[in-house]
C-alpha cells in the first residue's frame, strides 16, 4: 500500500530550478527538508499557540497533537495533499461560550470531539455523494453568515475579560498588531499575530519593571494588585516531560454550541484543497472527502486526550507558495519538530504566561477579522443582499448570534447565541427558499461550484470534473482565512 512516504530527490537536492517546483512526491536534501519543516512550524506558531491559550487549554499539548494530526492527515491522503494541521481559531468562540456557561476544559474538549466526529462523517458523505451536497446545503449566504456570527459573538470576551486586565497594553498591542498585519510582507505578514504576541509580552515585562504592579482585574475577574507578566510557572516547569492530559466530558448544551463550527471547517478544508491543487497543478478533487475526514480524525485524536481541535492551515500554504516546495517530506519534518516542542513543558509555560492585556489587544483584531471574513465570503460569491431570500435569514441569524439571544424549550434545555443563530440561518434559508417565488431563486444558483464542477454521469461521485472558479471557491478560501 502506497502511504506517500517515498520521495525522489529533486534535481541536485538544493534549490528548485527556475520556474520549477518541488512536487509532493519529491524532496530536497534532508538537511534542507528539515529546515523547511522548521519553517512550517514557525509559520503556524502564532495561531497554534494563541488558540489554545484563548480556549484555556494546554499549548504544549496543542503543539504535540498538531504533529500527530498532521501525520494522520498525510497518511490518509497518501501524501498527495501537502498540509499542516494546527489548532483552529474557529473554536475559540465556542470555547468562550461553554466556559461562560460553567463548562470545564473537559466539557470544551468533549464538545469539540463531537464536532470532529461530525466532520469525519461529512467527509465520508462527500466521498460517496460528491461535493455538491456541501454546496447545496450551505451556499455562500449561509456560510458567510455563520462565519460572521461566530466571530462577532466573541466581542464580549474581549471587552469584558481581556481588555480590562490592562487597557493600555491592550491598546498598544492592538496598534502594533494592526500595523504588522497591514505593513509587513511575505513570511512576516503571515506571523503578524504571533509578532503582536511577542511585542505585548516584552511590553508587559517592561511596564512591570518601570511602573510595578497594576491595579486591575486579573484572569479570574477579581480586581487586585498583580504583575502584568507572571513568570512563576516558567521556573517551576520541567524542561522535558509529557503535557497534561485529560479525557473529554460530553454535555448536550456544550455540543449544540460547538456544532455550527463544522460549517466553517468544511469551508476551510475545501479552500485548502483547491488552493493546493492550483499551486501544484494536480486535480485534488478526489481527495476532498478524504481531507475533510482526516481533519475530523485528527481533531478527535487531539480532543480525546485533552488537546484542542486541528484543521488545515493557510499560513503553511503561504510558505509553500513562497518557497515553491510542496514536498510532503517537509511536513513530516514539521510534525517531528512539533512533537519535540510538545515535550518541553517550560516552553509551554512561557506561552501560557501571556498577559490578559496582550490577549485583549490581539483579540480585538483577530475576532473582528473572523467576523468580517464572513462578509468577504459574500463579496467573493457576489451574494445579493437586496434579495430578501438572502437578507432575511442572514439578518435574523446574525443578530441572534451576536446578541446571544436565548430560546428556552424547558427548564434544562435551551438554545442560544452561535447554536441558535446558525440554526436560524440554515433552516430559515431553506424553508424560505421552498416557499419563495421563482424570480427570487433565479438570482443565485442552487449549487455553489467552487471546489469543482460536477460530473453528472455519477462515475466519480467524489471527484467530479475540474472546473472554473465559482462561488464555492470564494466560500472555501474565505472560510480558510478565518482561522489564520
């Protein structure tokens, strides 16, 4: 069985020839391959460290399990889809909501485990029926609205939890991160969030040295005198050791909050597979269902031991585009480095010590970007918001999600915020479409053909035939950027 772990040497093994690329089944020399693997790890550091910290999970375990998930993905796709799987920012919002409802880390990982299982099943369905089922159920108006309400639902987390801990640090970190995102180019622009994290870390250390302790809310919400940057945990951490593991706990209320993220993850994976296929010149439509399922399995493995979920990373697509090296050998090297980083608790303690004010400045931009990427999906797909069939369900769902509206069914069961908003958008759109007059339906095609055009012969349900760029591609790429 070909597992995609055999590579031929590209040229002299040093650099690609002018105009040439290193294909997934090729590699450079092993030292250069290892260097590229390290570069991929650095590229995903920003979000992969920020996300578990924001979710209240162990960043060391997050990095280690991202390596495990990447290995699973490469084996599942037989080495045809070069990709790194890191912690997804799409789950930050649901983690905040679950914790606000009194949920523990086990509750968060249990809810996300179910999302991973759902994503695995969706991948199997795509393999059997083809990508058309995704685009028929979740056209751009639906996907964009869900991404938007997930992002904007996070605003109270920044305003009430992080920003009050150190408002001036938050302000300066926000300004620095904004400049980094806009002004930097190439590799540095792809790690702008990580640079903002480092800037805030150093700024907090300096303010502590100059002004002493700050009188403000701490991480628990209690107003006390405390250091902005508390490094006591770093000194106590070991240099080598296993991360802290715990099992998931399953609660229906938390699961219902988390399930809407499946929509964003499908969009991320579809956009990633399409982008990689365009760069390598390979038709990867036949691997879309496999990629989605592998993403789900990677998330299930991670959350089963207490880690965060994982998904494909656009940052690493940028590295491939810049280097013209698409070798999956580099991703195997990256996975190996991630496993080693995960076994250094002291490194994780440094990350876990990030001050709340720093997170406040970063999340102001990050959460807003996630929300506005929903609007970008609409723009790229040319969604007509003058059409009431699009406008009404999106408007209602977004207000419910952002305002955290609650619908109580019994004393022990209710839907609110992200879960209720997503349900309103999806069911509202399809219900209104069933009763809408014909002229409203013809303004937008039912099928969103972005990742592929579809083979109506049914000979290859998953692959279809390759086609031009349409609404679905905009949807997938937009969803993919939402986590980076």
